[in-house]
C-alpha cells in the first residue's frame, strides 16, 4: 500500500518546493543543495504531515530528482535514512529495480553529499563550517553554562539522534583565540583516546566562525549533584550503591590510559548510567613520562586535593582525593542523610570550611556519626574506602586499581547482600588484573 499523501497536500508541496526543484540544468551540472535548503525541504514536508519523509530530506531530494519519489516509502520501510549516504549499487534497495534508475540515483546523490554528513562518522576527523546554518543539529534545550562555554541537548537532522553539544566561544583576538583553540585541541585529543562504558563518547567535533563544538553521546539530562538532591527511590538507591565500583572503574581506565581528569566532582558525573564528563582541564601525560605537575591549575575548591589547593606537585592520586569527596556525598545520601546535612556539619565544626581539604577533622567526625547511626553492616563499608582516599599525604592514598579490586572483592563476599559495582564493570575486573597497579 502506498503511503503517498493525498492530492491536495501534494499540490501544496509542489508550490513550496518549486524553488528548489525547477532547475532545468542537467543533474551533472547542478549546484548541490546546502544544509539550510535541506532543512527547509524537511520543514515543508513536516508541515504537510509527512513526518517520515521529513526525516530523510536527502533521500527525498534524490528520488524526486530522478522521478522515483513513489519509492520513498520502501526506503523508510527498510530502515534506510540519510546516514546511508553515499549509497553504492550494492546498498540501494532492490525496489529500485532498473539499472538505469539505480545509476541515476548514484549520479544524483552528489546533489546532497554535504560535509554535514561526516559530522557523526566517529572517525576522529575535525570538521570546519564557514556557515553555522550548515551544522546538522538543532538545539532542544540548554543543559548548562559557565566559564567553559555552553552545553546543549541537540538533535541531529540527519540521524535523528540526540547528543550533548559543548560550545566554546572563540576568542575576540588572535592571541585569545589561539589559547582557546589550544585548550580545545587538548580536550579533543583526550576524548578521541577514550572508550569506556562510564565515560562520555566523542561523536564529532567542528569549528565555525564563532564557536568550537564537541558532539558527545549519550546526552545526560541531570548530573550527580542534582541526582543526590532527589528523593531516594529503590532504583536510585541501587544506582548509587553500584556507582562506587563503576566510578572507580572509569578512573582506573583513565589512569591506565595515562590521563588525569583533574576536576572530578558531582557536576562532572552525568546521567543514570554514571558518566564521567568535562575533560576540559584533563592532562594526558603519555608523552611526559610522568603524571606529576606543579603550579596553578583550574580547580573546583570544594573537591580538589590539598596539594592542588596549595599549588604543590600533584599526580593521579589527586583524582583519588576528589573521587573520595564524591564518595562521601554518595555515602551520606545512602545513609539517609542529605548533602545539606553534611555541609551544615562542616560549617559548624572544625575549621568551619565546606572545602573538604580544609576541614578534614570535620569530615572524620561526620563519617564516625554515619557509622554509628547505621544498623546496616553493608552500608558502613564505604567509610573504609573513603578513609583510604581522603588521606592528606598523597603517598598514603590508595590507587584506583587497588580500590576497584577491594570493592569487587567485598561485593563478592557471601555476607554482602547487595553489590557495590554494576554488572557492566565486573567483566572489566578480568582485563584490569593483567595491568600493573601503580600511582603514576
């Protein structure tokens, strides 16, 4: 059965489309469509109720150009979309039967092969757009903004996939622009190297006259800080428990890849899958021979390690401290208290600072109170891990691999009723055991 629209809507389409499809020039000599034209065609199709067609404007253009538009529903039925471009004789559907029609399709597709198609190829290549209208995404919502730029939820007009887009405003001067692009390239280089279930994935990157942009997947609607402030349901409690092992597995992977995150905090951990993001100030020390650095660095004071706050030499153990602070907040919520309760305790005791490195005495007393209040033996266990992580002296802190092993081993004990690591990361244990544990 044909899914072609009724005659009346088709007349409206003809009127709207005439400007795009009235060129009598032979196909080989026609000027290709640009992204804004393809988006306009998509909008017209959507306005007449042809939502399925509007999702594949490139296929629509080619089929219409070669007078094979009645076959568009066959493409849709077989799950073909604009991501399939460029087509070959082998990838075209059999419904395009005649050899001449197939050859015409292959010839005509040059009209829609814009560079926008390459943005989601995940091939590590950086794209350049002179016109922002050619970028094949539309903004759905703003997820956050700060000194780093803007993070948005966007929809690809090609694949219809949703992504997180990080936009960084380019500098107004040559010097500032050079500095911003250098930082962007460093973050991009790190993201290209990473592939882990709990680390955000790079989809593509681009530059336009105003911004440099990163497309990342999956898109996260909330971060851990917001998650910790929500009422604790059974499902949320389960995720918070397993986040201990999953977060350590991700940090372990980073350190084994010779990358320090340098700004671990609840706001940098996204979504219900527990995803580590925000690699804007991370350091890749693969070519440095060591991970220890000195001097000032961008940081979040509340979660940074003592040596980072004091501008002293720091290494991957500084990540462990920051993760320990995150663990403390997760554990607080699992024990039935709130992060606001924790902050109030810090303000009323010790140095009264809410920065963990400046008020470690109050951190210890808070941990003691949680242990004493809890009747659940399992829920007391994170205190052991937190104490191993929040050591003022760097060399006394545990490393990520050792901590991960301890969490997995405890979760496997017969007496342990609920695991502290997700099934997604228990397989990681086998591969990680072959890698030597060390603090870089």
